């Protein structure tokens, strides 16, 4: 019982800084999805040069470990902006550098997920939409999007959970998130109660992952219904 009481106590100490984790994850989710969409358009476009550039970007980003990407952005971006644009960003809040790094990391898998989902839709459905008088927007919104979303959602959920876990590296450049707070708790207890502290942290990440899975499952069910209601 003592251990359960300690875990409950540590949970109460960690939850106040969950906003840092959520801010980083949600920001990277939105920005990374937007960049991923742009990359997808480039990857399926007609320009061979643009496809090559996008493929190179995705290959490099996917091969870069998250902690290395965070360090590259944290130390490299101020150097680039100062030397090439004469802009000093060293005074930025460190959380911005983490968001930029995770955005880059998230955009690459999202681009591949979107591209695969789009290519999985039979092109005959587009032609059928044209034949019944739909415009391009109607075809995309009523036919392509619901089906592509159903295909993409499971992989998108996996990418989002990976993003959440990568965000745990925020502490490496001095941002006080849940991981950093856990380390402080262990340090304040002279190394004691370590497994209870990190166990509490693991429970929070587990709960967040379950929440993501639930939201995605509900979204998938909703789009399945929309997909079934499509009639041409």
C-alpha cells in the first residue's frame, strides 16, 4: 500500500507540468501535419526534381534519431539565423526549438502515410465522380477524403504516439517537462523512490496513449460511416 500511496503522490507532482508535454506534442502535431501535407503534394506531383527533393528530405529526417534532431535544431538553428539572416534567436524559449525539431520528425512519416492513403484509392472513383457532374472539390471531400482517412488513421495514430514518446526528450535541452520533473523528484529524494517516480510517469504516458487510441478509434468509426454513405 505504501508504494501505491507514493505513486499517487508522485502523480500529483507530475501532472502540473503535463501542459508542457501537451503543448509540445499538439504544436508538433499541427505543424507537422501541415508540412506533411505539403510534402505529400510534392511527392505525388509531376515534377521529378521536386519529388527527388522531398524524397531526400524524408529519407534524411527518418534516419535522424530524435535526440540528434533536437540538438541540431537547438544548436544549429541559431547559428544559421545569425550568420545567414543576421537574426539572433538564442534568447528564444527552449520549448520552441523542441517544437521545431519534433515538427520536422513528425512531418516525414505523416507525408508517407498521406501519400500511401491517397494512392490506395481507386482512380476509377475520381472518374466516376466526374461522370456524374461533381467538381474536383466535391470529389475530394465526398469520395477521396473519407476513404483515404480510414486508410491513414491507424498509421497516423502510431506516428502520433511515437511523437508523444519523442517529446519525452524535451528535458535534454533544459525544458522542465514531466521527465525533467521526475528527475528532480528522484534527486530531491537522494535517488530514492526512483521506480515509483518513473512508474508514475509511465502511467501518465500510458493514459495519454490510450486517449489517443480512443480518439482515433472513434474518428475511424465516424469516417467508416461516412465512407459507407458515399453514393455516386
